[in-house]
C-alpha cells in the first residue's frame, strides 16, 4: 500500500482511492502513479518514468508520457479540494499537496 495525503494505492490489487472514492486508472497509469507515490515528494524525471515503463527504449517512447500524466491528473485531481499531481517543467513530475 502506498499513501500520499488522501490518496491510497493498493499495488497488489491495482486499485486506487482518493478520499474514499475509487479511481479508475488503467494498469500503465497505475504504474506511473505508484512510482510518483513511492518517490513523493521528490521530483521524478520523465526519463526515469519512461525507463521504468518501457525499458531502455523508453526515452524514445516518452513523448506519450505527458498524455498519460494528463489522464492521471484528470482522475486523481479533478473534483478534489487540492491537486496532488504537479508538473515540474523541463524536469518531470511530482506528487505532493
């Protein structure tokens, strides 16, 4: 289990909750969220996320990473009191209050 603020991720069952609300995320987005939560509040670089997801060829495939984070942000942040997913422009992403 990973917990950041009111966000809970069960990494074994691939289920996420925020403020007791079940969040619908696909497995790849759950993997990204798990990495951000495990490293929170540190900034995780785009290259590190891409390498974790797609291996050594990940950097070439990282163009779609912004879309993935946008999808995560819509599910994890929209409709809640404060955002947790933050972009650190030119560097990567961070999960924090």
